[in-house]
C-alpha cells in the first residue's frame, strides 16, 4: 500500500477518535504522536497509569471528583503542549458540574425584542431629566452666584492720636516709686526669715498635700479572632491540586500549587478540603500541621474542618 494511503488512513482514524472523544481520545492521540508511553506520562504527572488510562478512555466515574480530574487534564495538556480549553469544554459536557449555574433562564426572542424597545423610552426620559438638571444648575449659577453682592460704602473712621499722659506731681511720683519697690523689700524680708528659721520652712514643706497620682491606664487585651475562622497554609514539595468547598457546597478555592511553592488563605468554617498528590504537600491550620495520611486514598486526601476539628469525609 502506498505511503500516502497509509497516512490518509491514519489521519482518518485519528479524526474518528477525536470526534468520538474530544477529551480523553484527544489526549491519547497527542501522546501517541509525541511517542510517549502511558508510563512516561504517569511518571511525569505523578499519578498512576490506571488513572491515565481512565482519562484517555473517558471513564471519569472511577476517578476522583471533578475538581481533581480537571487538574489532571490541565497538567496532561500542559505536558503535551496542547490547548486545554477544548478539552475542559468536552469534559464539562461529559461530566456536568454540580454547581448551580449563574444564569439558568435565557430570554426568548420576543423577550429580547421587548427588552430593546423599553430601554429606548427610558433612556430618552433620563437624558431629558439630565438636560433639565444641567440647565437648572446653570441658571442658578448665573442668577445667584455670578451676580456680585452690593458692597456697603465704607465709613471713614477718624484715627485719633493718643493724648499725652498728664505729668504727675512730685509727691505722687514718689509714692508710685515706693509701691513698686515694696514687693522686692517683702521678698527680701521673707528670704531673711527663711534663713533665720529653716525648721519652720521645712515643716511647711512637709505639710503640703501630696500630689495626686495619675489613674492607671486600663490594660488593653488583644482582640481575639472571630469564632469559626481558620488560616490554612499549603506547602508543595511536588506539584499538587487543592480544592475547598464551603458549608453551602460552593467551591471557594481551586488552585494548582507547583513544586516549591506555597499558598495560604483565611476561611470560614466548616469547610471540605481535597488535596491531590497528598504525598507531595503539607497542610497547616493556624500554624498546626495536619496529618493527611489517615485521610488519604489513592494519593488524594479528603478532610473536613468543622470547629477547628478534623474529620474524614463521610
């Protein structure tokens, strides 16, 4: 058989496989084109060969939950250097997400037509109101602000020069001089009495009331953290995946942590935590190490944090 015919048959087979499965089949075709074995991919992704085979066969029911599987697909596509978005779209079709959709209703064609008609009238009304508001502001500014207020004529104030002080008689000047020097004489007399009788001065000093002590400041106690909050920290020695779901079933954290990296966040309890590749990661809560071994199966740890206590998922 000619080589051209063989190539055409191979392309047709690949197209058929890709059409039947745009997720696992596409990954398998890309792997085979690059000459990689299943064992090679499993070794590089740090997952088992059985999980690689299940992904390529679209047998997602035997794999961990969808959050972990999406992480597998992302890293598989990254290893093969292919676009991951079409693969995730195909996976979402095969395994619909359990989370509620943000928008569940789509307006019909008639509803769209009405929605286009109504805003036009409302838009004209708002534009008219805006124009009236601008015009009213402008008229107010012109009428009241820009008109200068009348200035009352300034009354002329006559500045009178201070009158010279009348000269005092000689006797009054002498008395005034005596009044000014009297405090000095009294001070000298008091000083002389203090020197002559130091015991009395010391007694007076001892009888002075003691100074009032300043009230002690109230002790400020550090504010305790709110009940139900915990600080989680993830350290990855190998590439791993972490998913956190709150009490309402909403996924509040989904991230791939690469080897040698770390990440942390504050969360409100209770929460469910899933750690992929648990052997390559450590988890601490409020600076206390969490032992993942009792909660790990198939290298995936599932723990429940409820009131700062750890329980295995039911």
